[in-house]
C-alpha cells in the first residue's frame, strides 16, 4: 500500500469518524436514542446523506481504483438513503 493511499484512507476515515458523534439536531447525538430513531429522523438521515457526498468527494481525490470504487459505492448508498427518506417525507 502506498503512502498516498494510506493518507487518503486515513483522511476519509477521520472525516467519517465524526458523523456518529455529530449532533443531527440539538439535544442528542446520532445514535443516543437507538438505530430506529436515527433511521426515521430526517435530521439524522440528512447527516448520513452529507457523509455520502463527502465519500463521493474523497473518491475523486483517490487514485487506486479499488479505493475509488469503494468510496463511490459507499457514497452513493449513503446519499441515496438520506435522499429517499427526505422524498418519502415530502
């Protein structure tokens, strides 16, 4: 594994590590009230969607094709999960 790949992976993981600790709305963290609340709350899924867009952004900065495809796949899934929940609420 090259030094550049290690830096990109660590940078992506560091960015995503803050997502569960992020406050989706004032008062409690992402998973303080359980996974069911996080999966049905628009505020929480909005964070998941933004994390998906962050993964997509990191995918354009990576050179190894496997890492790029993994980031793009995770990004698309997370952004779609957040987006679909917003569409169902509208």
